[in-house]
């Protein structure tokens, strides 16, 4: 889990994936030829966000592998099972704690887990991400997007 000091723009979401892959993803999936990303339908990583798609394209080039994205349908973010498994234990862990600084928040999240072995790693991304960035029509046209057969308008 990544926490940021600025707003949650698309670049922050992609940077979280960029950090996860070498630290955890590559070790867990050494034979992977692509990384499947599931995302909510709205927000900074929504299906219509040009900056999200542009930043993902750049990451796909860096990793030299496709990054297929499957968005949850609008209004269905509760279907994200991993997120729900994580956050219920995290909120129990920080109940009755004063959360005045990022360090104790990250420590509390990192000490969350389940009896079945789910553990959470958390860190702060201290980079500043500019909000309101626009992607020009020319820059957007230059990225490689292949629409999925299933709901190509989202995926």
C-alpha cells in the first residue's frame, strides 16, 4: 500500500505499481510476461483518465511488458476483494490511535495482517504530484492502447 503527501493523481497510482513490481511483483511472479491491473472505474485511475493511460504506457515501455487494465464497472468498487480484506484489518489496528503524523500511520498499516497469512506492506511516496495536468490530443494519440473485447470502453 502506498500513501502520498499530495493529492491522488494518476501518476501516483502508476508510481505505486512501478515501485511494487521490482520489490514484490517480480519475486512473486518471476515468469510473468504481463501485469494485470484491476482498477475502480472512476477517480485518478478511471477508464477515461488520459494521464492514467499515458503514465501506464510509459511504465509498460520501461518494464517491456503489457499492462492490461480491467476496470470495475461504475459503482462497484466494493467488488475489490483484496482492498476490503486489507482495510478492515488496518482500521482495527489503528482504532483509538491519534493519527497526527504519517510515520505511525504507516507503521500501524504495516503491522496489520490476518490469521490466514495476509500481511500488508506500506510506505510513503513523498513525491509531489502536480494536479490538473492535461494530456494533449497529440500525446494521447501517440500511446499504444488496445481495447479489450469485453467492454473496450472501460478496458
